[in-house]
C-alpha cells in the first residue's frame, strides 16, 4: 500500500505544477476569481502531495493505522477540495458543496499525522 501512496503523491505533485503552469499561461484572461480558484487549488494540492509523500515514507518506516488514515484523508481531501476548485474554475461544477468535505479531510489528515507522530515519540521515550 505504501507504493500506492507514493504514486498518488507523485501524480498529485506533478498535476499541481502542470495546472499551475496552465493557469498562469493558458488562463491569463480568465478573470481574478477563476485565477484565485486555480491558485488555491494548485497550492493546496502541491502542499498535500508533499504531506502524502512524507506520510508514505513514515508508513514505510513504521506502519500504523493512523498513518494509513492520514494518507487516505490527504488523498481524498485533495480529490474533493482541489477537484471542486478546479471544477469551478473550468466551469464543470456549479457548486462548491464538496470543498468543505475535502478541506475537513485534509485537516483531519494533519491531525492523524500529528497524533501518530506524538504516539511514536512517546513510545520511544
């Protein structure tokens, strides 16, 4: 499963850079709101791709259900949060209803990552 998380992290990192480049060059006349959606989505996707890669590395070192949960929440959160913003920017979606669900997933992923780290440090002390 760790290899899946590494693959998902790499794909999301690459996609965030590609979409940021497209927004910068191919969507220049799209308006401030559209560009702000793309900016938020690419920043969050890139940040969480790195978080997922770090989580995958930690899973490889010390497997845990908390880390698997964090990885899953990062993956689903990116899909729902960033995907919703991309959908709005490209005019495919008319509602941002799933963005808060994705954002909550990202936040919860960070919390699980923090708990897993605290528990590991506590057990090593």
